[in-house]
C-alpha cells in the first residue's frame, strides 16, 4: 500500500483568496456609497419624480405621493446597505475558508514529506 505524494497547494487558490478579499471590500464600499446616497437624496429624487405631476395640475396628488416616494428611497437605501453588508461578509468568509484550505494542504504536504 503506497501513498502517492501530494504536491504543494496551487498558486491559484492563493490568488482566489486575495481576489475574494478585494471583491468583498469593493462590494462593501459600493454598497455604502449607494445606500447612503439613496438615503440622503430621497427627498430630492421624490421631488424630481413628482415634478411632471405638479406641472400638469396634480398638486394634491403629488402631496400624497411625495412622502411615500421619499420613504421608498430611504428604505431602498437601507436595503442596499444590508445586502452589501451580507454579500461582503459572505465573500470575506469564503476567502477565509479558502485560506484555511490552502493552509491545510500545505500542512498535509509537509506531513507526507516527513513520511
């Protein structure tokens, strides 16, 4: 019964680990920028969407719709923040798991080399 020696871990897993870390950071930054910009400009965006309705004479209707639209954009911003946090945490955890796999492969190769 012979055990075939394993080769050291491939370089692609190390690269994948760092790519996942960078991607997690980018997702977090883009989500923060998008979510905060949606929340801070909610009233302006609602006013811009209601403007044609006000010009056509629907002032009473626009007064009813404006708070709902600004609330929608604020909730969309919070949703964007939460989703980006979840995705970036998942990508970071995946990178950590791949790092543990690389470490275990290295340890296995060194143990088999001793035998």
